């Protein structure tokens, strides 16, 4: 580990200790009435807010209960019922023994600080040269697989799992753990690294903006070239979800992705930058960004005011200096988010997306401010799995069990694969029946899938058409 990496680890460990001791250092406040001192009224129970009025109000419509106190928010459809059945059978959601690191800050900091258990994955790196001569890196996870690989796509080729880390470029414990679990389940995991991230050289003075999917499009095209017949699934972590959602929105029905999942996604990105993170997280992420870009300070001098960049005191100031106040093509903060908001083309997305979030996320904030409930209630492609615990990208369980979010994601991908296979089989039977009975003028009735009159589910169309 480089010296700056050790320093960052120590800083995050100190912050974790601070979060642990903070509740013990607080003293209950009181107010005096005459000669008596009465305790202040107790704060409302967060659990009651979630279950009753406060946080759960925008999410009450369309919620389906799941094991472990979780819930699924979605628009009713045939796919939603398939996914709901799979999640209700999932052993990963069953409540287990309460762990000492079940608090949101500890889950979050363990995710960012602790290394992956064991020897870690074996990675085979490829550099992909882009159309503008820039470079991105693809790390294929090739081992180890201690318990052997299991085939999960019966009757077809093993699927490729594209993993997109957070926008800060750090390869976290949970990303590596997800890749190892996916490798064991029969996937081909590959990690996408942006320009200048995680050892990928910055060969041109251009970095990837927060929600610019142009580099990811070229990487997906290359992966498709290498595995033309294999299904492609995608998973993003934290702020990396902006990149994945931008890609799905821009590509629409032309996307090569079969299904996607976002772990603790940042969906209202502009508001997230403008409101700022809690002080400890803001300073930690800002320090990581500055250290990562300091090696390219000379190369960026002609395009960015590096002195102002490295003196930034907030993530918003850092982002604005890096991408808005450039020397070559300056733009306004409003224009930047018009071009990089991950939900700008969300109505064009034609791929099922499962978002896993927690109500105690200390980085994204409470769900009523961080999550657009109307997106999941009105768009048949988006599903929200909401948990009461998990922190930001944590969702940890007792060792050596992997994070339960990883298990749920891979189980949902398996359910999607089975759903697609069943739909294609039904369409094939329908086409053969239509061909055989075409002379009987029953074309219109044979093209419709029969639905029970008492059912309120809409028939989900698996033509890759736009949803707008």
C-alpha cells in the first residue's frame, strides 16, 4: 500500500472511532421551569417515522413487504411479481443475529476501509484505447474460486457481470467481494475503471465527467465484441450509479445490458453536491480525490486551474473547478447538470434496474430527500429495495458471509434470466400457433396474452421499446 493509502486508512479509522464515541459524549439537554428541571421531550423514534408518517409517506403507494423488514417499491407488472417472488424466497433477506458493526457509520466505514477477506481476487487488466486516444481499464476477475464455479445460466453461456465502482475511483471491499461471489456463481466479472482511476494512466488532459457515459459505451461495445453471445449484467456502487443510469438512459432500447442493479445510488446528484455530505465524509472523499489527481497536476495545468482545484474546500467546489471552470471550454453549473444528471433520460431506459438503498444511509441522506419515489411508482423498469439498516454500500453480515446486497442482486439476475427465457418460449409458441391458424382470422386474439379479469397487473412488454 502506498504511503498516502496508509494515511487515508488511518484517517478513516480515526473517524470511525469518533463516530463510535460521539453518542457517549453527548449530554441530554434539559430546560428549567421554576425551581424544577424537566427533561426535554424525547425525539421521535426513527422506526416510527419510517413505519408511520415521516419518511415513508412518499413511498407508501406501491410498497410490497419483504423478509427482514425490507420492502419493494415498484409499479405493478408481470416482471414485478416475478422479482417479488424471488426476493421473498431469498435467504439473504432473512434477519440474522445482530452484529457489532450494524450501525450505519460502521457499516459505511468498514466498506471503505477494510480490505477484502482472504488473499483477494486475481485480476487480469486490459487497457482500452478510446476514440479520442484516452485510456480506460478493464480488470477481469479470474480467481481465486476456492469452492468451484457453479453454472447459473443453464442452457446458455455464462453471463458477464460489469461492475462500476464509485465516482471516486476507490476499489472497495464490497466491490471485490461482489466480484468473487459472482465468479463463484458462474459469471465473468469485469471492473470498469475511468481515466486516471486505480492505476489507469491519464494519457490525455481529459477526465470523465460525473454522468458522461461516452467512455462506458465504448467499453461495453468491446465487452460485447469479446463475448457476443453472453448475457451482460451491470452493477454500480454509490456515486458510480450516475454513470450506469446515464448509459442506460442514453442508449435506451439499444443497450446491450440485460439487467442492472445500483447499490446505494446517488439519484439526485445536483442536490447532493449542493447540500454537502457530513463533515467527516466530505473531508475524507475530498482528500482522496485530491491525492488521486495530484500525480496528474502538471498534465492538467493547461486545462484546469490546479491551484484552485487543490485548494477546494468542498466536493461541489472541486467538481465545479474540474469540469465547469476550465480554461478551454468553461460552462455554467446549470449547464453541467443538464448534461450530466443521471435521470435526464431516465424515461428512455429499457432495462430492469434494481436499486438497493437503506433508510440510515449517512452519505445519501434520508429516503424522502435522496430518492425520487415517483420514479419507482411510475416507471416499470425501476425497482427500489428499501432496508432499515445497511449504511452506504454496506449491508454487511457476520463473517464469512458476503454482504446480503450481493446475494440479492445475483438472485434477482437469475430471476430475470428465467423470466426472459419463459417469455421467449411463450412468444415462440404464440408465433407457431399464429402461423398454423392464420387462415382462421384469429390474428388479433392470438397476439394477446390472456390475463385474469380480476388481476390488476399490466402485461409487461419485453420488446426493447422506449417507455416514454
